[in-house]
């Protein structure tokens, strides 16, 4: 496909404003050799489109790790935000490209960028799209579990709103607060709306309160469809209390918080008990 030349106007230290450029097209479609040639010929790696998208954004949103590496090696600015406030790391997490995420973190991408009314964190993006491997990687690198998106809430809220059970497990097992609320709406409220019985069971096993009411005085049960698996799961937990064994696990995990998986193996517990406390 022939690439159109860009129309340019000077823009501060980010280089230039432009329509779609050959740099963007090469990064978007993963054309590594073409991108390298463009870079070697002196094309600016930080050229931005009218919506402030850089070639690095384009490479990340399409998971083109080889292009990401070329751009970073050529000096691509890693924290540029597009018109929606998203960084390249947000894009990489949204598409679940672990290779791109690793590269960006290696080059110093901020794992906990400042939130605005338009933005979510990379961890929110990974939870939104159900990319549990990215969630696990971000957590291991220090992603804030309780970072707060004004629209949905915490990453756990986002995972539950989308019915992404594997992401929710990674967050909960790392110590995310199961009772965190957004206008009194908890993860269980979101799970009930998503209709996932598995997600409801997971949240309850980590201490989610099925009796909690939101700002409309609605319990999670009130958001489920009649005779749905999600409703039946909540009815069960409303009528059958957790065992003493389960309550002890919840108490221990809450006490240890985000340090639980680090501390528990050091306590000299027998393997079955350790596995139980670590939700294996």
C-alpha cells in the first residue's frame, strides 16, 4: 500500500503535528524493515497525529513488539499521551501484548501514571480486556491495586464489571481490597450485573459481603436475573454461612494484605494449609 506524505506544522518538543505518516503506518502494520529505513533516513520517531498519537502508540495497540523495540531504541518518548490520555503502556495492556509491556517497562514506562477524568491506568486497561497475564506482570512490577478510575473504580471493579474472573483472581490473590467501593458499589455488585456465578463465588471466598448495599440501597442479589446461576449463587451464600475454615483464611489474608504471598511461605506451614491460604 502506498503511504501518503504527511502535512506538517511545528509543535514544541514532541516534533510535529501531522496526519497519518509513513512512520505511523509502518508501526501500525508491523513493517519492521520499512520502519527501520524511515528511522535511518532521519524521520522523527515522536511525530504525532492530530489526536496526539505517536508511532509508538500505533505499534503498541497492534502488539508489534519488534517495532516497539526499534522505536524505543531510536529515542521514542514513552510517556506521551494521546488525546484520550492513554500512554503506550495503556495500549499494550489493552491488547494483551506481554512482549510490548515488558519492553516498555524495561525502558522505564510509568506503571502508575497520573489519572485524569479521561484516563485509566495500564492495570485498569488489562482488567478491562481480560488480559490476566498482563495483570500478573503489572502486579509483579508494582502496579497499584487500589488506583481509582472515576468511571468504574478500582481495577477489581473493572475486572468484575467485565466478568473477567482470571483477572479478578490475580488482583484478589495479590491483596486487592474485595470491599473497595465506588459510590458504595462493590465488586460483588459488578459481578452480579455481569451474571457470572464463578466470579461471585471467587469474591465471596475472598471475603466479599453479599449483604452490602450500594447508594441505591440495592444488594448484589437485586442486580441478578431470575433463576440465573448468578442469582442462585448469591441466594446460596445469603442462606448458608461460610465455614470456620473459610472465615479463618479470609481473616489471615486480610491481616497480611498485599504481603500475604510473600509472608505465608515463611511461616513453616504444612503444604496443604499453605496451598489453602494461597488459594491454590
